[in-house]
C-alpha cells in the first residue's frame, strides 16, 4: 500500500512540475527550433448534451495546449499542467516524438528522417501545391483562388491520387458549396490533377522544403484550446473589451464565449426563427454534408464600443443578429433586401456596416432608428446585374434538388458574382470594401452616399483593414502578398509574403495592430501566421502545431497578442480533426 501511495505521489509530482526540456540529435548535439507542444493525454470531459455539442449557456472547462520552440542550446521551458499531459516534439527533417513528463526530465533524442515520402509528408500544404504546374499560370491562379479557400489543396486528404472522374465529382460538389471555378477549368483540371498527384506519389522528393523556422521562435509562446469538432467551421472571431474571445461556428450555429487565460468557455446555441429551414435561404448548398445545423450560418463578428453588444452576420439568412454578452440574449433584425451577409464592422457613430456578398451590396444598420440602408455596387455588365437580381431565386431552387450552380456556365472572370467581401472603416469614417472577383476595392462616403470603385494592380483582394494613418492593408489571396493603399496618394504598394517556396501561400485575411504599427496575416496555405513590422519592413513567421491549420481571421489584443482559429471547411481535414483557438505571444 505504501509503495502504491509513493508511486502515485511521484506521478502527481511529475505532472505538476516540469524542468526545462532539452532536445538533442543522435550525436548528443542540441537541436534548435524544435516545436515542443504540451498536449493533454485525454481531452477534457464536457457536457455535450446539446445534440453532441456543449450544453448551451453552461460554463465548461477545456484543457489548454502550449507550444514553445527550443533555443540554440536545444532547451525550452514547458510549464506543467494540472491534468495528465504529454509532449510532442516536431522539427522538419526529424521524426516526431511523443514523450511523457518523466521521459522529458532527461535529454530527449530525435532521429533524423531519411525516407523521402515521410520527409514530404512533414511539409505544409504550400510546399505541395507549389509543385502543381498546369502549363498555364492563369489557370493555376484560378485553381488556387477557387479551390483553396475552404481547405488546403496540399493537405493529406486532397493531395492523394484520384481519377479524373473523381476530381470532376468533387468539383461539382465544391461548385455547389460556392466555388466559381470556370466551366473550362472544370474540364481541363481533373486530368491534370490525376497525372500530377500520381507523379508526386511516385517521386515525393519533388516536394520542396517549406519556410525555415527562425531562431527568434525561442521567444514565442502559442497557447491553444479546442473549440468545436470535426463537423464545425470556426469561421471568424472577436477579441472583446471584456477580455473574452468570441468565435462563431458557421456550420453548427453556435457562438463560443471563451476566457483565454483559464480555458473556461460557454457555448450559446443561436436560436433559429419561425419558418427557418435547414440550410437557410440556400437549402441545397449543404445537402450532402454529413452533419450540420446551418439555419443561420454564423460568419463575422463586431463589437459596439457604445454598449459592448456583438453583431453577427448570418450568411444563410436575410438578417443581422445582435448578442448582449451581459444578458446573453439574442435579438434578430430582419432585412427586406440583400443576400449573404458577410464581413461586419461598426463605425464611430455606432452604425453597423456589412457586405452582402451575393447581392453585390453593402448594408448599414442604424442602431438608433433600427433602419437598414443599402448601397448597391456597380455591376460589370447588364447581364451581371440581371444575374445578381436573380441569385436569391436561383439559390432557392436548390430546395427542390435542382443543382443550379452546376447548370450555369461560369467564365474565368466569375461574371454574375463580383463578390464584395472584406470591409473596414478608416479613421475618417469612410467605409472600404474589397471585391474579390473584380480585382477592386471600393469606398463609400456615408456623408455623400457615394460609391467609388478602384482597380487593384493585383488579383483577388479578399479582406482589408485600415491602419491608424488611414491606409488600407489588403490580403491578395492568390498572389501570396499583401498590399497597402494610400488614399491620399491613390497609391498601392505590395509586399510579398516571406514564404518558401516563394509565392506559394494564400493569405485569406489580415489585421493591423494600430498601436505597434504591425500587420498580422493569415498564412492559410502554410500552417502559419505572419507579422509584418511596417516601419522596419521586417517579417516574422509563426508556425502552428497542427497540420492543415487553415485560418480566416486574426484579432489583436491591447498587449500585442494575436488570436486565430482553425477554420478549415471541413474541420476533419485538420491533423487531429480538432479546430482550436490559438493565442500567439510574440
């Protein structure tokens, strides 16, 4: 009995205290830039009584994962957790290792990986997609624009061998989900992908190395906590003034309220309205998705500085949702116009602005009058304007099993769907938007009611943010760059992402730390997040611990931390099928 007690006490001691971890190679030489991740042995036990999801309105406790990188001496300080935990060690060119706290109390040896297939498997999606060569640069850019925005094309589940017919079927499904891959590309690309991935499977040595990890990473801490599950899409997030982080599950209609310092969280099931059907106004879009509760489709979030209320855009409905973080009550504001509410921001006058992606509009909700104002954006042609007007009716036909998206011929310019996407407000009160498929940004002057479109010297401006000086920072999705637009000079300046291979990432979004004059960028195709110091012109790259870390939004705290969420659609593409909230302390 005494031996058992002493053994248990020893186990508790090992779990509650951890000395610095040291990592060496087989010759005893210290290994720098090893990613050391503290992970729970078992996931936290939750009350999942709401149809398999955390009970709505009930405070729950999650386990926090932590990642640090070894310094030049091969050391990293990993604080212990209060639950049973393990360490996973990862470094390009070496075999992964998983060790217990007891094993980590002495130097941990990592073995070099020599198998070409295993070396290739270590590399991020961007390294794999960089090998794709259609013999047509424009076709490759179209493919990355239209086929890499839900999930990574170079992830393990996508880069496997498929026949051309299998690729055609997959593309039909993706077009129904929303891809605008041209009809011509859908005919050409399947055979090219079949041949390409067959060749790479036979010659994995053709997959190049990804972006090297910098020695500066030894100063970085990344904390993570699981949110949602394999059927979730944790789309956008919000750092609130109350210190909590809010994330919307786009597929399961749930709002997560998270205390990032403790890992405590509460989930609120967003109520559907009478008459709402599964799939909302696009009932056929997700008809064959294995499990979803998309009545609303929670997309983007913004906080009112007046009262802290959070406004949510439900992309599958014609309404705006308001959430009170104090009372925990939802109010739903119905709209008479518009289709597919998208990115939302709130101006200094407490007016709520958001893009209406499929009706080619921007809407403004005046909280004082409770009225919506709509700004129509110019169509590129008469036929495009007609198509935009017919879109709600056409999408409604999907409820009868009519695959409308697959019946319509699509050109390379996505005529009919210009897609106003990201939105932000500059300090002077002007509202700026990025229009993805027309290669334009636009500005609305609320005082004049005017709308002005501006062509960009790059393709696929997806999301944008304003800095303190009123400049716009824009993510160019299939160009692997970000751009600054100076409205006073009407001047664009571009900055290539520091990704290896060059030009291989697809930055989905970005945000500006106005206090520190830095831009944080989502490395959607590279399992990373970037930070650009504007004054110094210097980049930092922060690799995340899970493969297929596909992020769509980034939020920044007052003390300089950045938050992103794993938002792959579907989340089962993620390495362990678990989306997470990630906190980066640089």
